[in-house]
C-alpha cells in the first residue's frame, strides 16, 4: 500500500516496489528477500542522507561522486529552475540506491519534451545511479516502477555519460527488457581511466614513448630554471577552499574565461562548485593538486573521491607557460600520486573522449548518451521521439564537423 509523507511542505510518495530476480546468477536470495521502497527526496532531506550515502558507496557496484546527496542538495539551491531531486531506494530500512535527476526540458534537444535528466547539474560527468551491488535488479526495477507510476514525473529518462561497462548498466538493460520497455542509445565513446597495479615508472614506460618522456623531462627542467618549481597536494578543508579560489582565477585567465565558459563566468556555477568542493573537502573527498612556480600555481587539478574511486574533475593552467606543458607535467605528478594511493582502485578522467593528454592513461571505460522509457511496455511515441532526437544529434554532429573542416582550411571562424 502506498503511503504519502510530507516534510518541509514537500510531499513524497513512498511505496513498495515489486522485486525481480530474473537472472538466477545475480544474488537471487538477496533479491527475493529484499523489500524495496522508493522515496522522492528533495532539499534538506537530501542532505540528511549523506551518512547513509557513504555507507552505500562502500557497497555500490559503481561509484559516482556526482550523485552525492549533499551535492544534489547544494545544486537544487543553486539551480532552482532545474527542479533537482533524487530517487532513494531502501531495502529493509537501509539505503540501497540513489539516483539524482533534474526534471527539465530534454538536454541538447529541440523537442518540447520534459524528461528526467542525469546528471542533473552542469559540470558533472557521470549519470549512473549508486546501487548496492547485491540488489542491482530489484532496485532498478523499483526505480522504474516509481517513475512510471508517479503522475507528476515524466516517463522518459535522459542519461548523458552513462557508464555502459558496469554491472549496474547491465542490470538496467535486463530490467527494461523484462518489463518490455525501450532504450535508445544515441552515441558511445571511450573515456580514459586509470586502473593499474603498476608503479609510476613502469606505468609511464608503457603509456608514453621514450621521446615523449624525454620531452617532458626537458620541459620540467626548463620551467624549473625560471624559479622554484614544486608539486603539492592540498587536502586540509580550509586550504582546499582557498586553493579553489586560485583555481577559479587561473581558469578564468585562460580561454575559458575569454569564451565565458569558466566556472566563475556564471554566478550559479560559481556558487554551486564552491559549495560542492567545500562539502567534499570537509569529508576528505576533495583535494587539489598544484604545480607551483615560486609559490604561484601554474597548473591545478581538482580531484574528487567517492569510495575507492577518484575523479579528475577540473584542470586549469597558465597559458603564458604553454610551451612548457605545465598541464601535462602536473598530469605526470598526480598520476604517480594516485598509482601510489592504496585507497584508490580506479580513477575516472571525466573526459568526453580520449583525444586529450589523459589519453595517455591506458585503461578505458565506455560511456553513452541514451534515453529510456520507464513504462512497462513499449511506447511507439517514445520510439518516434527517440528517432527524431537521434536525427537531430546526427545533423548537429555533421554541422560541427563541416565547421571544423572549414576552420582548418581557411583559418577563419
């Protein structure tokens, strides 16, 4: 039986969802025993789930720092127009899954369509839910049942940067298939990640050519001739907050500042990211790596953590020192630091593809942009909308490719 609860003037529908255990090889006993209930959680209730989330992160199949409930609560305050909330799944009173969304227009789409979009904020690079590894199918089914049964929520879920090589995604696919639902994948790409037992010396010998390593040594030596060169890691919460202000200034001094895409260029982005970094730093889950010259940062990397996974979230460097490759020099330093960190099993690059210098990392993870329909039957309207969106994205990609070709040939924008 459904039960309606209210807090802070917000109503939430809590209802047990049917449990599925269709694959006998995936924790059948746990799936049969679980009694899954789903909450629609907003505001202060989101922030209150932080301790439960940390416990869930230790049990989760895949990590996603961008689904941290404290960050979702901060995002809801910074971006009120996005209607940010989360679905929280509980098994026997224990948090078993969390999935944050923005109830908004379909992203990157001309269609006048309302969807549940993840990740729910700008500057977030993974849309996967956090789910107990032993309850993947029942929690996925509970989430979809809740969405489909709530008349105030759209049935279409739009995911950007969804990891597809995880057990979580495989469970979502199985549940959708069992329900007769539909999924449309618009694109797939490979994202660099770091997941190796090698030490830094052995790793870079595999990852970079001898000539590339020699060139970076030359750059480091030449840069050190200009002053005292140091590579530091900032972890103390107040120091992280101060260093993040340096990061914002460094980023704004470069091409992102000139184009108006730096974090400090938008008041909401600046508000949210300051709060995000501060909240994570207070828990020991945010740190800043900095390459300094005479104490002045010339390259900075903001690194976030969730469980035993790290995320290389944002980077910036002094473009006046471009010839010395300060960004790549710092990349060497934090790669070595992460390989030596026993608390890190894997590092997500947060890259859109593997075309940048992080492509030197040898490991890869596949991410996809996709839509799915939460209803327990195939909708021809969804199929039509997905095809229209796919055609639009293909046309836009073609236009971008033609523009880049024009710029290369003529040198004009």
